[in-house]
């Protein structure tokens, strides 16, 4: 549920919640796990990740654009340099991780 909310709420991550739900459901509910894998929006993303840890180019672009938008909003609203610096390092690490993932074939 949090993954779906994260699509619409800036700053709330979608993919980590989705991956966590898929991992937990694989352990506890095969039916939920199968449903997630057949889901029209999330299914292909999960199958690609589980098969070879790949992320589509479109997902990478959207994620990095959202990181830029989120950081820009933080620059306008947050006055604490430590928070801005920590967020910059975190967002940069996420961007590097995403870019380093292979794309599905």
C-alpha cells in the first residue's frame, strides 16, 4: 500500500516499499507474491529486479528527475546545511546506484 501512495507523494519512496513487499510476501504469502508479479504496473519491474537486478531506463530517468525535484524543493524550504548536505549525499548515492544497474533485455 505504501508503494502505491509513494507514486503520488513526493519524498515517499515507492520502489523500496514495493521490493520489501515482494520479498516479505515471497516468505509469507505465495498468493500475494504471485499477485505482485502479475500486477500491471509493478509486475515487470519486480520480475526484472528478481531476475537480474535490472532497472528500466524509463524508471531510472523518472527516479533521478524526482530526486532532482525533491532536492530543489528542499533547497527552497530547508535552512539547515547539515540536512541539505546529508540529503545531497543520500540522493547522489541513490542516483549512482540506479545508474549502475543494468537495463533489462
